[in-house]
C-alpha cells in the first residue's frame, strides 16, 4: 500500500525501555524538526550577539570609568596649580604695595602697577570647581596665561626692587628719620581726608588718622627725630610733636601722659607717651599726623607694617 504525504513527512523514533522492555514509537514531523533547528539557530545567534554587545559595553564602561578617574585627577592638579599661582600672584601684589609705600616715603617715583590679573578671570577663581562649565582645554589655556602673567610680573618686580634697593642704600640716613611703623596698637577709627565731624556732624578735613585702643596703651616714635613740642594743645590735649628732618614732622595727640621733653632726641620705636582721651576727644585714642614741608599727608602711606 503506497505511503501518503503525511507518512513521508514523518520520522519515527523507536525507544526501548530497558533490555527486555517494550518498544515505544514516537513519530515527529520533519517540518517540526526543521522549525526547531531554525529556531535554535536563531536563538543561538541572538544570544551570541547579545553576549558580544554585553562584553563590548562592559569594556566601554571600564574605559569610561578610567577616563573619568583620569579627568578628575587632571582637574584636581589644574586646580592645585591655579591655587598656587593665585597665591603667588597675591604675594607679588602685596610686595608691590609695600614697594609703592617705600617709594612714597623715600620720595622716589612710585612704581607702575604690576601686570597682574586674575588667572581665571576678574576674580581669579574660574579654575575652581564652581566653574565646571570650562572645558579642560579652556582651564589649561587659562592656567598657561596665568603662568605667563606671573612670569612677566615677577621679572618686572625684580628689576623695580633692584632699583629701589640701590636708592635705599644711598638714602639710609634719611630712612632712619622717615616714619615707617605703626605708632600704637589698636584699630583705625577715622582715616585721613574729609569726614563727618563726630562733634558737629558737619563735613571737615581730618589731617591724620585716629587709632583707638585702651587708655594707657604705649605710643612710640615712628622714626628717629627730635622732640619739637611736648605739652598740651587745645584740641589735641596732651601732645608730642617730633621733627625728623628732611621737612618731615609727626604729631601724636590726646595722650594720657607725655614721656619725653622738648629738645630730647628719640629713636624709632621709643616710647614717647600713653594713649588717652585728653583735649577734644570722644574716647581713648591716638590722633597720629604726618606732615611733609608743613603739609599733612596720609599717614597710612608711612606705615609699612
């Protein structure tokens, strides 16, 4: 009897259960086997592709973590360098201010300002973590600009200081007689220049500076000199006037006690009186005044400390 189409498309498997067991026949269609093989092949290919992608992603993640770590370290180094540059720049600026004062009190032309600017911008802090919007290349560029500015400023400062040193060596005698230290301990309560009068409320010109402190605080001579006046003066109360030569005089007012006499020679740092509140005063303080050729000048320009 001829076989039908269904018989030709069928594979019969015989399964024997044990050495003497019965035989079971299992018929499976060829088309089902083909579908199973195709499905298995597809699943295997998909699984292989997913595995390859997974390995690739893991490698990329690892590389990304390494790059992030490296970038974080580089950023930290750049910020450290930037902070060091800013610190050096600030110290150079302070040195420039000191040089300016030295030039003023020695009658030498004030030096030009240092060619310094914030290496990160106006505030000099754009390399900090708060300015993360800058790219690494931009941070590096700003850092290089900062180093260049610092190098130029340092070179300029060296030349200027050499010139100043030569001038100071030639004028050492004059420096001894030029005010250069703080006359007493305390805090500045009134600056040189126009102010509102503490007595009338009107506008007046203040010829010196007021330094407040405890009554009895020592007051010292700010340079070598000769006591031109020692006693009481109306508004200044008990006062001392020192003549330093070269047209320079200093005045110390509102003293509680005067410790020097007229005609006495004094040295810089020598105690000449005690802080008080004599004369026209609202409380214990020192009125300190510097005059050059009888003209009041800002005493703060003559304080190097």
